[in-house]
């Protein structure tokens, strides 16, 4: 490296000396050669500013002072001098670093005789070849200032910095700095992190009796609660504090319902258990919609064929949605419903995905064949062929479409009913019983009808109407074993499909529904004689027994909501008063409302209000979180918790808001926030 550098400098200065013998400028030089030369020039120019008389000869100093506008260093720069400098400085990088750190590592620092050599060495290796002496050390040679300024302005580093400065100035004006996008992402994540807070939604359920026309069951959103501790104890403490702030007595609660999180529904440490320890009359009911969703999830994951079925349904959607071109091809064949993705949380909504395939299997088969024949992507081509062969051209898959469509359609209808705000325990129990009866009837005599539906789909697609026949694995039997036929060998493919798949998912559905809705059955045993007007058809002895059981259920310590004797007497009289078509709990309340206002049927009134107050689902709370997503933006960090809950309440309870008198609200607000004071009666 030292030799090549030496040769470059020699050639450069030989050419320069021939062209302009006494010229002090080397403007034609460029690149690395010019930079290396500039190092020596900067060291030689105005030597009287930097070096002592011992470091420069008197003759050189005199010539430097006598010259006007001429850099004497160029005249005295010779190849021998250049070679000596290169020989002294041509060391490797490690040696350079060692010499720069000489002060730190060697005690030679303390020898004053070596200080000049050390300073020269440090100055030589630290000097930036791109930087002029004017920029680095300044100047006091005012006589040669114009020349120095011209040299400085032509310096590559100076020009580079000017370009950078102009570019930065333009970017600042346009607000388009290099790190703007990075900064925006950082700010976005920072704001998202700051706005990420655990929220708990509180919704109260009550019987509204203020309306003169009819009694209604209402649910009111009270706000979101910021939660720091998500354990059962932490959530309960936060709930308890919120009830105190809202001036609601925890002993007045007669029902509670949550989602199926372990910290909420836990039998030993959950919120519902802790609330029951404080108030045993706060009856816990698991959310019917969540419970139904879990039961359906149990069905779909109960066997391999069911999992494969939903896997194919999801794969059909992802194949087309993964490319705009494939989606355009799909739309040319499919004019009806487009494929839908499977919801991860709402299993009953799978009906939309299944419906899109069941209603147009032949069109989807044709578009899969088209993609498999025209796609240039080997993976896409293989996926399209696989879906066509294993799904839409498979008879068992088409029958599965019919089975799951029938099941999901019924489950989705029940789920929609349970999500209604006015749903009560009575109607919820009725719908769950209807769903259980549906599965029992489907198991008994629904399979053959589903087979016929599957055959119709197979004819549309144009495939063979036959179940898949698998090779039977025969095991060698020992001499003492029964040589009779195995039960699996005697079954036909259709019978095997019925037993291993159809019966399996139906039995799983019945088991899950009965187990998961066990709490509903318990409340039916307690309040059952009041549901559907059953008390009108049972004997007096049985009625008294139910009234006594209900009294013990609604009493805690010295407090009791009803008394069995009073309830029994009022129900006996109510039998003769109620019309035959009035059986629902809400209708019974509306019937006796006028009597209650006059002081009659007080115990029956309280009993039915408690029955209607018990929550069945947490759908209203779930809907409040949907509103939260609409309200909560990236500006959420500048919004207080109180304002967030207030905006959510205005949005959710908009019907109640429309009934408010704004003039009264404005007047009340003005009176509380008036800043003027009335002194001596002067307004």
C-alpha cells in the first residue's frame, strides 16, 4: 500500500511541477492522490503558526515569509522528501492505532524530549485528508486569505457538506426527513402501548316499571373500568369499588353473568365465587352464548373427519383470497355468495362459510379446475387440485356439507335469540331444550334425509354417489381366538360413516349441551313452577313445597326477599285471575301491574322481578366493546378514562339519551359551573 501511494504522489507532483513550476495550487489533482497530497500541504503551509524554530530551518521560514501568494511547500517538495515521509508513515493500521494510543500505554509520555515526536505522530495520523487547514485549524495569514478561501471552497468535503445542508434544508421544509417513517412507526407503537389498557365493562339488568304502558326488561351500560390486576381477587376488588362509586348496594344484586374466562367463572377463586361469598343471592349464570359456542367447538373438534371438513372450508377461502387474480377468476364463475373465512371465536357464524359452498358446489369445482390448469405457481396448482379432489369431488365431503349446514343453521338461530337484550331465564331454558330435542330427533331419523341431500349435490357436481372404501387391515389371529368376522368388517361404508362420524358429533353435542347448561337446569328446578305459568296446573301441596324451597333460596342471614306463605296465597288467587293465554313471566307482570300499584300481589311482583333480573348472556357487554373499538383511536392516550366511558355510554344508550331534556341539563350544568357571584343582591 505504501509503495502504490508513493508512486501516485510522485507521478502527480512531477506532472504538476512541469505544468506550473512555482504554482501553489494542485486543483487538477483529485481523488485519493489529492487527499494524500493535501495532508502534506496542510502540514507545510504557514509553518510559523504550528512549528517551533527547531522543527523548521531558518532558511525555509525566510522563504515562506518572502513569498507572496505562493505556497513554498510545493517548490521544495521533492521526490526524496516524499519517499522519506512515506517510508516513515507507511505502517499498517495496527501500528497506527498503537502510536495514537502511545500516551496511554507507554510511560514514554514522561520524557519531555519525546513530546515533539509524539505530537507530530498524532497530528499525522489524526488528520483528515478531506479537511483543509482552514476548516480544521483556522488561519491568521490574512495576506493569503483569498487563496485559502478558494482552496477551501473547492475542497471535496466542503462541497459534500454544502450538498448535505441544502438537502437537509429541503427535507425540513417538506417535513420528509430520512427517519420520518421510522419515527412515525415508533410514535405509533408508543401511542398504542400507552393506550393499551385492560378494560372491564359493567352492564346492569333491571325491570323497568316506570313506563305506564308496560313493564320492560332493560340493560344499561354503566361504563368501562380500568383494570390493573386481572386475577379473580383483583377483578372482584375493582368491581366492588366501582359499585361503591356508583352508590349501588352489593347486597341488592340478584344475578351475575360473565364470559367463560377462568378468572371470572372460577368455582373457587373466580369473581363469581367471591361475589357469592359476600352475597349468596347473587345467582351466577354462565353466558348462554359463550356456552353454546363452546359446545359447538366441542363438536367440531371431536373427530378427525370434522376437523378435516372445516380445514377444507377454510382452505377454499384462503386459496382465493390470497390473490386478486384468483379472486377475479372466482367471480367469473361464482355469481352468488363468495367464500367466507371461518371465525375463530364465533363458531355459530361458520354457517356463512358452509352456506357459500353448499349453495354452489359445481361452480366452485369448475373454478378450482380452471386455476389448477392455468396457474403458473406449482404450489397453487397443487392446492387447487387437492381441494377439488379431496373436497368438492368427494361424496363424504358433500354429505358433511349437508350435515353441518343443518346443525349450524339451528345453532345460529338459537344463538341469535340468546343475544337479544330482552331474553330471560325462562325463554333461554326453552330454547336450549328445543336445541337438545333437535339433536335427539336428528340422531334418530335425520341421517337418511341428509344422505339424499348429499346425493343431489353429488349429481350437480357430477361425481359418483359412493362412500370411500378403505382397505381392511387384516390381523393374523391366534389359534384360540374367535374366527368370526370383526364388527368393522361387516359394516358397509355408509354404516361406518354413520357410526364413526354422524353419531359421534351428535352424541358430543348432546353431552356438551347437557353438561355446560347444567346451571340452567338448577335454576329451572328452583324457579320452574313459575315458568310458562306451570303454577296454574300443579297441586296445592306441590305449590307450597316450591314456595318454601324458593324462600330458602332467597334468604340470607336475617334478610329474606319473599315469604312462602304469602307467595302461596297470592299464586292461588292469581290462578283464577290470569287468562289462559298469559303464561310468560313478563306478561304476568304486565297483567298484575295495576293490582300491584294498588297494593296487591306484592310478593308475586317481587318474585317475578327477581326471575327476570337474572342475566342469561353477556351479549350487551360484548357489544359495548364493539363500541369501544369505534371510539378508541390512536388519540386515546389524550383521553381520560372518564371521558372514554362517557362517550361509550352516550353511544350505547342513545335511545335513552333521546328522551332527555337538554334545556334542563344545560340549566343544571350552568348553575353548577357559574363563575359569577351575586353580591348584595346585584345581578
